[in-house]
C-alpha cells in the first residue's frame, strides 16, 4: 500500500505527499519491496531536485521582471487625472 501511494506521489509530482510518505516509511518484508523502495527513493530525489531547479528558475524570472518594471518606473507619482 505504501509503495503504491509513493508511486502515485512521484507520478503526480506531489512534493507534499512525498514528504508525508517519507516521514512514515514502513518496514519492508521482502528484498523485492526494499529494491523497489530504493529505486522509488532515487526517483523521488531526482524529482524534488528538478522541482527545486524549476522553482529557482521561476523565481529568477520574477526577480528580473520586477527589476525591469522598477527600472521603467518614473519618479513622479503615477496619475490618472485626465482633466489637467
């Protein structure tokens, strides 16, 4: 059951579920279950690393956009007064 839930969390790229499942790792009864868990751990690690890189890239784009907006902003207060 745990291995199935862990697979679903990896496939759906659900970092919160992965974290939750990693905090409650069960005892595995067979070598096959241990090997499967090991490979799933590796996949989860790679997925979380990729998500971290993706987040860093997105944050950099946001920071660059903010810097651009700030550089094009005029010193005066913006006005919407069309009658002056």
